[in-house]
C-alpha cells in the first residue's frame, strides 16, 4: 500500500492513483498546492499494484543518449509561439498525421495546468509553450494506455518524472508510443502560482510564461486580462524570480532521479542555452531547441521530420543547461 512518509519521496506522477483496482487512492493538496496520494485502508485489498508502478520505488538506470541536435521549426509562426525552437510541434503534427493522439500540459478554465490530449492539429496550440507549474496528470496515463492498446500512435509529453510514471504504469513497452520529456529545472508550487494570479486583474484571458517579444534569451512572462496586460522580463518578475531561485519547487525536485535519460523517454527537448557562445551562427534570438535522441527509432524519426537539425556535442549543451544532468540545490537562508 502506498504510504508517503517523506514528501521528497513522491514526485506526484499519480501512477498509483490510476492503477488502483479499488479506486481507494486519492490525491490531496498540501499547503503549497502539491498533490500527494493517500490510500484509504477500508477499501484497500493490499494487492501491491500501487507500489509496483511507483517510479520513485523502481528507479531506471541512466541511459546514454544517441545524438544531440540544435533544431528549429521552419514555420516561423509556430516557432514564435513556442518556448524554444518549436520542435515539439513538428513531432506532434507528425503523430496527428498518422492518425495518432498527442498528450501534453495545458491550462484549464481556472488557469490550472492539467494534462489532456488532442487528436487534431488545432488542439496542439494549447500544449505549446512552457508552463512553470506542476501539471495535474488526471487520468492521462489510463487514456494513453487505451489508445496504445487500440493500436494508435501516441505522443506523450511531460516532465521526466511524469514519463517515468507513465512507463511504470504501462508495465510494458509499446512500439507505438513516443515518450517526450523536457529538460526540467523543477516544478513550482501550484499554490504559489494561484496566489500570483490572484494579484492580477481578472478575468484572465491568457498566460504566457515565455513571451518572446522581448527576445528568446530575455523572455517575459505575460498575463492578459480583458482590461489590461502585465508583462515583465523574467528576471524582474516576482514569480519567476522565486521559481529560478528554487524557493518553491516540489521537494522531490531537489534530488531528481530522472535526469540523464532516467525517465525512459525517447526524446528530450529543451532550450539550447549558450548557443551564442558555442555556435553563434545558429542564434537569431527567436528560439532554438535542444533535442536529444535517446534511442535509434527516435533518432530515425527526428531525421525524417523537417527540423533544421544540426548535430552538436551533448557536453556543450550541459555546460549552459546543467539541468540536463544536475538537480537544483535547496536554498540556504
């Protein structure tokens, strides 16, 4: 039976909740807004399925990536709406063209970040752009499994711990699954984000964590309402200052077990920070994706899509984006 004695031992992936045959595990918010599972003993039959799918109890070995690329989407509009180079959208569009399904993180009507899926090109827009809040997985793992068993091509995107949770939940490998994770700094508190939005004029009509109107390297966080717009370069924004200073990340993020390919993902996406120093001819300050192929099928797919790929050295990317391999430190006061 799942039992969380120390909050750092739970990444909040919700695999345990979705696998419980008696539906006796529920998620509850703590004071920071993070979700943690609780098992109700009167319904539990002690089958052990919850423990068997917990990625924190069953860690993967790190895997050596095959190839590292710098890449951009040739569609400049899509690239402008994306956090970095827009490669997620190319992969997602490819999957949709194959009759597939794409899962990602989106805002709901209450401006909470939740996982959902789409089967249409139009539905992909909600997944573009970073959401610097931990998303609620809901029943996305079970929905993905249903589509996979039907033979549909499924792209599931998420943080490394969410991909690890999905892989444990599925219990087997699927050739029709493309698992895509991100280079993750850590997931911030939904409660803090809720408080931040509470200080902004309402009703809110748009939230953009990576507004490139001030440039890719000096992006802004923009919140629009019907009557106003608040837009600040990230280093001047109080929410982003706290996030990037590691003040309110989930406890498990300070010792993340899912970096360096430990999630089991096929492809890892991120920002190619430092490209202006490594290969300045690729830097136009409109966004450049770091793309890591973790296995041969993933690399074959990347070569097949039109992503303006330039092969790079992983060591160069790590130098300017240490979150690829290293967890952030707990702040000292």
